[in-house]
C-alpha cells in the first residue's frame, strides 16, 4: 500500500475548500456546515485512529466494552437529534438506544462468535469496525423510520382516530403508517445491495483492495458486512417501531399524541 | 333493546357527567361551542382518557376491549375522514341496504373519495357507521352540511334504524327546530353541567 502523507491530505482538503468558496459565492448556505463537518471528520478519525492503535496494543475486554458504550451513546443522541417530534421523558433517548443495542450488539457478537471466530472473540481489529458499521447503518435506519412514524401519526391522526371509532384495533389503525416507516428505513440498504458492484463499490471493500487484499477476499467480507448490516438495520428498525407504536397508543387503543413533544428550534 | 348509562364521566377538567338514555330514546344535546359536547361523545366512545364509566345495559365499557365497545357505540364525528381511494373500499359489502334511502345507487361504491362533496361524505359516513350495526348512536351534527332534502333523508334513516334496533341516540345539534323534530328529551351543557332543558313524556 502506498502511504498517504499529510501533504496528500492537505491537497485533498483544498478541493473541499474550493467547494466551500463556490457555495459561498452561490449563497447556498452550506459553507459553514461543510467546513465544520470536514474539520470534525479529520479530528474524529485521527482520534479514533489513535484509540484503535491503543486498543490493538492492549486488547482488553473492558476497554473495548467502554468504547462500544460510548459509540452507542453517541448514536442514540444522533437518533434523538434527528427527530422532529420526540417522545417525552426517558422514552426519547431510550427508544433509539434500546433498539440499536438489541440489534447491533447481538448481531456483532453473533458474527464474532459464529462466523469470523476471531481469537479472542473481542479482538478489536474485528469487533470495533464491525460494530461501527452496524451501529452507523442502524442509526440511519432507526432515525429515519422513527421520524416517519411519529410524523405519520401526527399528520394522519384524524384517519387513525376515525378507524379506531369504527372499531379498528390500534394495530389495524396504525398498520399502514408502520409499514411505510419500516420501508423508509430499510430502503437504503436494500438499494445498496441491489446496485453493489454495478454502480457503487462499497467503501470497506474499496479500502481493503487499496490496502492490498486480494479482491475476492475483500468481496467476501463485503458480502458478509452487507448481510450483517441488512439484518442489523432491519431488526433494529422493527424493534424501534414496535416500541414506539406501543408508546403512541394506550391499552384502551387510544391514540396518545400527548406522549410526543415537538423539537424546539 | 339497549340502555346507555353514563356514570360520573370526567375528562379534561370537565364533568362529572351522568346520564341515562333508555332504549329507543333520542336525546338532543346543545351548548355553546367549546362547552365539551364533542369531547363528551369522544369520552363515551372511550377515545380520550377519562374517569368514570359507561355501560350498555350491564356491559361496561371498562369490562370489554375498547374496539368492541366502539363497535357497540357508534360515534359519527362532525368531521369524517376517508383513507382509501374509492368509497367502496371503506365498506365490507357493496350492497348496502340503505344507499337508496340517502339518494345514492350502488354506483357510488366505485366513486373516488376526492370526488365527493362534503354533504355526500357526511351521508356516506353515516352508512359506513351503520354497517357495524351499533347498539347506540352518538351523532355529532350529522346534517351540518346538508340541504333540507338530504337533512330529511338522514333524519328519516336514523329514525328507521332506531325503530329497527331500538337503540338510544345522543344527537348533538345547533338547530333548535331539528332538536324538536328528532328528540323529545333535550339536554344542554352549560357551565360544566349537563341540564335538562325540557322533557316531554309521551
């Protein structure tokens, strides 16, 4: 692999700078967030590089568990930040974290124990990148689905209540919205699997090939990752949507929009 | 044969309201807007959290699953909503016995909902409700956007349904003339009290 020098990165940064200046000229209003995002990605990735180096040198289960907890906390916060209408109280943060924990963590453990069989099973070279990819994708899916779900409940409250009045159960009255929001969260990974290799070369595989792995080995890992991400995202979304549905209705099959609060700007 | 009894119903800082409507009795309900007429109907249909209980004969609302209760007490809201594209999809069966009573033929089942006028929606919403064969009717201004002819059709149909099913009816109306046409017992919500405003026995 040809190593990249800080100068090489600086040259690439000039491209982002040019883009920023162009959007400033065109008054697109994204220049500031573009620069902040570029700086964040640099700092965060350099830091995680250092953390991973430290992790690889020590291989300590508690240390890895600590990092995983931080990753989950940040992902949960991100899910919350993307909701226009949130649940009040502990449900707001709990919903995302519980559903991501159940799906991402159990699928990562499953992959480490049953499929990859790394020694020790928590070997950070496998555990942390796997968990990261699963969490990242599940986070996107869960936040999209939850936003759709609460938005749908709010916007279609008259329809839901009309169906309840006519004797529908909460599940019957809410089925369409639930299906739509699960689909909205799943569509990204389904599209990614559909066009993988034809249109887009997935980032992990590309990285492995550049780093010198044989292409077929990289491809096998990528397929594994795709399957893990699809199931992690899917189960995470289904868990989140089921919990949220449970919260949006009470035991007398009433729509309870009072469990939601609107995000203040 | 069914009797609706409402026992100390409280909701959203309103009430307690108690009321008993006998089998085949119609009761009109009036009151200034914001007095809680629609909220009372919603609470009876168990759509909002409340204290107190309702019962049809000796079957209480709290003693059965809410969807079952809502099939027994048919609530016709002031604003009716449709969710499928065509009218027919909202009905189990396209051969609805009372279509002609309200001035429709079976062709209406193929109409798209977006094509319906407010008045047509209101009449069809009544038919949609009646297919559950409710034992009690809670009607929230069911003729609000209807002309005289269709108002008469709706009043006639509800009277026929009541005669066949012997159901109690609680009917919200703003029209005093309609109130005297459809009911002999009249109630009003005023200052958080449910008051009889004139009751004539048969």
